[in-house]
C-alpha cells in the first residue's frame, strides 16, 4: 500500500482532516475519527489480501487443467 494514500491531511484553515485510501475518502473535524477510519481501512485491506492470496493458491493447487498463461 502506498503510504502517501493513507496519510492524514489537515485543511489549510486547520478545521478539517482528510484521508484517502482505495478510492474512498473520509473527512472530519475530529482527527481521531479520521485515524480510526484509516486504521479500519488498513485492517480490511490486510484481510482482503490474505483472502485473495489463499483463493489464488487454492485455484492453482486444484486439478483444473491449468497450463499457464
């Protein structure tokens, strides 16, 4: 994951914080809310990658006559 996409940015006037990840954005006047949203997104990203890796490995390990690209 690109660290630039998960950083929290403060608005120029200092009243709003925003974070952008995976094509979604979240903004709030409370930095803790934005940090919580970012942490949840990171947790879900890790779970998704784990599931995808397991599914991909299972696909290639099955007898499905896969011969490669």
